[in-house]
C-alpha cells in the first residue's frame, strides 16, 4: 500500500511540474515573422508581417535589415538591392531597449 501511495504521489508531482512548465512556456513572450517566409524570393519592395504574443503592453517590435535597425519602420521595405537579405524582428521595451525576450529572423532573396 505504501508503494502505491508513493507511486501516486510521484505521478501527481511529475504531472504538476509538467503542467507548470507548459504554462510558463505558453505565457512566454514570442515574436514570429509571418511573411515573407524563410527562403522566399521577393520584389525590391515588399511588406513584412509579424505577430507578438504574450508581451507586456509597452513592448513593441524593432525591425532590422541585414543587422541595421530600421527606425520608424512601417511594414514595407522599399528599394532593397538584389541578393540575399536577413530580416530580424526583436522585442523592445518602452525605452526602446532590446528586451532580450524574443526574436525571429528570416532570410529572403530579392529577385530580378
């Protein structure tokens, strides 16, 4: 009987820890580039869309093209030279500092 009780308690503890980890992951801040997708070929002018999940209200995205911050970015890249380029979005806090919580990147090819 003691073994059965211990096994049930152990199972309950493992289930609680697993649920706690899952809930923490579900509530973590994430940012995802929705389009373009990694490897897409795009025109020299193209839009990006992204989503931010579970971020504090004063957090927002900063967008980078080939590592260069795109200050005042409104969602459309214009006159991007032909070739491969990396787009990165990062979560920034209300002071515009990198929050260090989430980032996403894609590489696209600007075609002919």
